[in-house]
C-alpha cells in the first residue's frame, strides 16, 4: 500500500534545477563483415570553435568559445577516441557521396551492427539491437516489461505499480509510444493519448534570465499548471484541462500546378480545472517520437556534433545550426542536448526520467517529485497519497526501474533499409542531396569508440540528422523558448525508419505536432533555414517529387 500521510512536506517541482567483443560489427571489421555505418558532409561547417550566443542580463549579447571555457564542462575539439589512422578512415567513410548510380557500401545497415534484419511488420520498431549479448537481451526484456507497465493510482494492493499521477497524460510509456513508434494528434473528441501541450513562460527578471544563461533553467512553468497540461487525473481529482485543436486549410500550389492543402493548427485549452493560466504562457504541442536508434544517437561523439554547427553561418550557405547546451539531471554537468524536439535532454536517462515524472506522474531518483507536475497552487493534488514505499526506496520508481527502462530505450534497433538499389530510390536520393536536404538531415556518423554501451561503439550509422537546432520559420514556430532554442528553432529530426510509420502505427502524421498528414506536407511546412530546400522540392516535376518521396520511404 502507498503511504497516505508523509512525515515530510511533499516534494514539488517549483524551484527545481539541474545544477550542482564482438558480434558488434565495429568499424574495425567493416571489410571482413560488410557492416558499417557512416556520416555527413565531411569536413564540417565551423571547425572546432563553436560559439554560442547568450543573453546578458542587460539584454546585450556575447559569444563564448565553449570548447575553451574554464567552466564545469570543456567539450573536445576533435575525436579524442581516435588515433590518426582511425581518423582518416572515419573521414573517408563519412564523406558525402557524389555517386548516385548505386548504393553506398554498408548503406543497408542503417544502425551498423545494431541493425535489425527482422521481417517488416507492425513490430519492426520493437526489436533489440542485433549485437547485444544474451545477458543484455534479458535486461532489454525486463525494461520492455516496465515500458509497457500500466501504473495505477494510490493506494493500491499492487504495491509495485501504484504512484500514478495524481495528474497525468498516460498510464504507461507504451501508451504514447505505441509499438515504440510515432504518436499522432487526437481526432475529433478523442483523448490526446500520444500528444500533450508543453507549457512555459519567458523569463521576467534578471535572476530568471541569469538562470537560463547559465543553463540552470530551460524556461519557466505556469504557476498553476506547471510544465505541461495533464488532461487525465486519478479518481476524485479534476484533470487540468482538455486540449482543443482547430485547423485552417492552406492551399499551396507547386511549380507544376498541383495544389497541396496544408492544415494550419491552432491550440487552446478548455475546461481548465484550476483557474486561468498566466497571460504570457505559450502552448507547444508535442506528439510522441519513435524510439528507435536512441542509443546510437547518444554514442555520437560531441566533437562531430559541434563540428557541424555554424551558428553565425560563416560559410554563407543559409544553414546555421547550433548545439543545445543543457544540464544533466543528476550531476548538473553541462552537456550537449540530443533528445527531444528542442534537444532539451542530453541523455536517454534524462529523457526517460522526464517522461516518468511529467507524463505519468512517477518520481525517479533523478526527478524525485512524488506528485508529478502538481504545483503548490494545486492543493487538492498535493494532498493525495503518493506511491513512495520506504522499504523500496525514497521515490515511486526506485532503482532498477529507471536504469532498465533506459537500457530498453537505448537498444531499440533501427531496421535495415529496403530497396536501396532501386532506380527510383537512387534517383530520389540524388534529388534529396541536390535540394540541400542533406545539409541538416546529415546522412551518416561513426559513433565513438568510447561509447558507454559497447554495442554502439565505433559503428557507422545513417540517422539523417545533425541533431542541431535550426530556425524552421514562422510557420512551424511555437513561440516557446527552451534553453538556447528560441520559439522558431527545432532539432533536426532523424529520418531513419520514417518510411515504416504506416506499417507500425497505421498513420502518416509527421512534424512535432502531427499537422502534416504525409511526407509531402511535412516538407512543404519547412521554412527558415530549410526554405531553399523546401522550394527546391516544390519546383520538382511530379515524377521527381515521387522519386524523392520513394527515397524517404526506403529509410
């Protein structure tokens, strides 16, 4: 049973900050085993001096060469895991291709040695990395059990499962990431089971601006409703509100005369359960992203991410990606964000812990908030029992829950590519490059030799992302700052597996809020730094557009 009363005041989220061998097919064996992964545009855009623009308290701007700061984190200026011979090999294999007459070597294995070659069906995103050990496979299966576990409200006779909410968006990780795949916006009066609204207001004071400037805060929550709108609640408690979406049709005429109708969403909240929100709070919708390949993304070397950043567009190509800097939830160490639509989390563990506390209302050792996202103003929520059981630990999901879910999420395998030698796929790939899509959707990387998960070490991978923040224009803007990301900036989303969305999830909704109903609409929503690539796509003939889409569907 859960404790109905607690000897200490409830822990709330106000004031919280984050300061303080070898079936692995590594790159060594690429010639013998024919299994390798690869990277982007070669030499990089800005060398090793990545500069980050930060707001001063006065509102002025200054530049920091982050690789040379004397602060709490110094990022490497080169691949410290490679000897000179390895460095040359990596540079060679990750150089952008200019030959579109045939597939590149190892292109089939999108996730390197971790790639799954399982039969393509609705469960294709749920396989474990092909190169983990038998013991790790058992750990993966335990993590899967926890990922699909349905949490219940407290008190409950199921002592290992209570702690839900009291306010929440889902009862299980799998509820949002159905079959480890992509979420979708609600249709009609249906519940938003795989979509929620992120709530935030801008900094108002010098102290708040300083907290963002030194990465202690990403932004500031609504005083009553917190960091996200929870549209579900345990029995006896009112939910925070209900997400409402209205769409406006926007016809777009392509160069050949074809008209594509986009739908522009607007968001509001009805049935607010705890009074009005603050006036300057922004609403940012999020659909659940697919889970595949996350461990491989985590294994990309920091120097490779920074090497592709060009925040001042020094090369004048109109692409000015920047890295997100965030604090590790537990250690407070400054790291490069890789996960989330605004790259707000640096590790899979941080991403998983945030989802536990924010989406399900379950506290973890890294985010020990027993009432989830409940705020001081929500006294009815804070008065409800928690799921903390002292005999198990001080939080509702004590170890090994978070480590197991993290391991599961790290090892969801990327499926092998399909039809890579098809003439239409090869033509579409060439058009993808010619349109400039590969400038941000960077095809390939070689992961670090020093990756914590050895199954992901020194692998040639094909995520088709640089994992940097880019201005995507006003059309996709949410107006919400998240750390160094402003209201028009989003992390480049990886494209691997995108062609299997219909197979896994039965829909083709794309972008951060699922507004795009197919890949064509998703491309046409691109603006800002991606405007030139978007216009290049719109100017193609119908046959060429079909070829480019065929290429994307092969990923």
